[in-house]
C-alpha cells in the first residue's frame, strides 16, 4: 500500500502535537506533586479556576519545583504511555486526515485530566510500593525502639518540635523529622534513612489535611507522648467543619497507649475541651493563664519585645525559673511551655530547660529575624498560613521601634467559608500596625484591601502586585534604612493567580 504525502504530513503533525501534550503534562505533574498525588485534591485545585485547565508553561521561578522522584517518574511514564496509546489506537483503526489531528489535539486539550486518570490506574502499584516501604520502616522502628513523641496542631508544631529537640539533646540522643516532613511517606523516609541504633527519642511532627491522616501516621510511629499545640480553622476547605479538625487532631491522643502522656495547650479552648475528656492517658497541661488550675507548667511575668521573650516558668507552687529566648512573639512562649512539659515528663528540670532556651534559634520562615542590606530589618514569617499566627506576627511587628512597619502578604487560603472573613480581619489588623502594605495577587487579596480601608488605612500606602518578584522590584524605590518588613505567608505555586 502506498503511503501518501498527505498521510505522512498529518502523522508528523500528530506526533508534534503529542510531544507538546507530553511537555504540557509536566506542568500538571508539578501541581499533582504539590497536592501530594491525591487525585481528589488535585481535581479540587483544577476546578477552582478555568484558567488552570489551560496552563501551558511551567511556573516561572517556582517556590518548590517539580522533583522527578521515583513516584513522579512512574506517573509521568504511564501518562506518556496513555497519551501515546491514543495515537497508536487511532492509527490501528485507520483514523486519518483531519480526524487524526483532532484526536491528537484532544490529547493536548485533555492533558489536565489524563494525569489524574493515570494516577488512578497506577494507584494499586503505588499502594503496594508504599506498603513495602512502610513495612520496612515499622520493622526498623520496632527493632531500635526509641521513645516516640508526636506533635500536632493547627500551628506551633514545627517550632515546638525544634525547641523540644534542642532541650532533650542535653540528655538524650534525639532524632526529629526535618522541616515539615509530616506525612506517612515523609516520616517513613526519615526512619529508613536517618534512624540509628543509638537514637533514644524520635520526635515526630504529624500534619493532616483530611480526617484519618494523623491516625495513619500514629499507626506507623506508635507514639507514647502526644502534644497538641493548638487547634484553629486551618485547612477548612478540606475538613469542612471545625468539629472535623478537632476530631482529627484528637486522633493523636486516641492513639496513645494506656500509661502514655497527653499534653495540651490549656490556653486554646479546643485543646482544653479535649483535655477534659481524656482519661485513658496521663494528662498534662500548660499555659499562660496565671489563674488557671491544673497547669503542669505555666508562664508568669511575661515580657516580649523586638529582642526576644522572657518569662518565669513555674512547675508547682514553689518552683519558678526565669526563662529567656531570642525568639519573637508570645506564641513562642507557648511552644517553649509545650516542649518543657514533655521534657520534664522525661526527667529533665526547668533549670535544664532555661539553660538551653537562650541559645534557641527560630525555625525557618517562622518569625525569623534578618538584617538585610541598606539597614532594612526583615521578619520572615512566610510559612505561617493562619489567622492566629498572622495576628501574633503583626504584634511582633508593632513591637519594633523607629522605622516604618511594612507588611507583605498574599493572605490565607484553604479556609473554606471563613476565607473571606479571615482575610478581611487581616486587613483590619494590618491597618492598626502598618505604614505600608504590599498585597500579592489582586484577586485573592481583595478582602484584605477591604479590611484595610475599613480600618482607615490610606490607599496610597497600599501596593497590589501580581507576584513576590514584583514586590521586591517595587522595594527598590520605596524602602529606606530603618524600615521593618514582615513577610507573612507565601502561598505555594498551586495557589498562584
């Protein structure tokens, strides 16, 4: 059979379209990875905006770039196979001419949906691989047998984990989960790669975006001590209700064995209610309410300023120790108290703790203080993404004397029906403290702008930019020595406008 020139031309055009579809799928693979490879979350992200269906180029200068892990490579390879099979099938059933081009163009158009379909098909393989990894991690953890301390909360998890690890390091060999490694496979990787025979304590941060996430983590690590640092309206988009958030955080306490230790932030009303209903383990509370009863460790005579925090830590009626730390914000007092309760329950004294806190350093992107070029002070709170943390950060900004106070923020996401209200409240708070405000993302930050205006803030001191890069370019003509700039929250690439 003679192959016509027209057929060859159409075939080459179809192959080029297929290659473009494959290149375009890299963009959506990145988004799939950012959503933890969870198809439901990816589809929810895709449905948020029509523009997301038509993305062509990768995110420029991504905050967290695509990493071709083994899992990403498997998913991408199967996705290529699935799209290629469309062209091959069309050729086998003798689809030619314009119909062949239209068929291949369909691959280009439906790239955003090919990827989740591929994810569904390869799920059994991924589940089996994960099972093998988790089984090996469990065996290793059980054979070494460190005491496991698990920490959860809507905010304060990472700060408490880092402080606790520093304190316990005086007496024990301690391994902690790095950064924000708080998913089953992330923790599994830490156990398999980093846990050694001499580790006596394993401090684990547990995060959750859906019900059952913390229970799954606890099945892996089997904690003996559990800390709930706070409960607030974070990830409401996936949890839907505060009740679901509360119940999910409590999965940590329910997973503790009889004779375990449950540690609660008594200043948080949700934590206080959970402490009141916990009877199967020993309950220890901490807080900054001087009149509160039942506090195992409390903070008195609190001083906070732009240099750090200090307070008297009291454990019992007679024992009080002055604690100082070069950390910013009252919330760090709460983090130190949480770590202190766990450390004291492990046989350490408040004097031990006070000897460590003076050397503490803030966790990355959590009210980290930096002195930039040209006499500019930067407060990096880019990781915070909740109203309570933002309020604390603005309080810290207000404690700085002298120069102008400047806020840079894209606002909050994943707060469901409360998102508009929370962002507007952020604007009201900023109006009380700031001299200038830079909003990142015109659409998302509209409620913040409304809050600023309601708070009487001058529009001439508000700058709305598309990206953080645009903000930093704007800085060059506006910032002067002595200015203090707070970077509050930095949305991941899958939330960019």
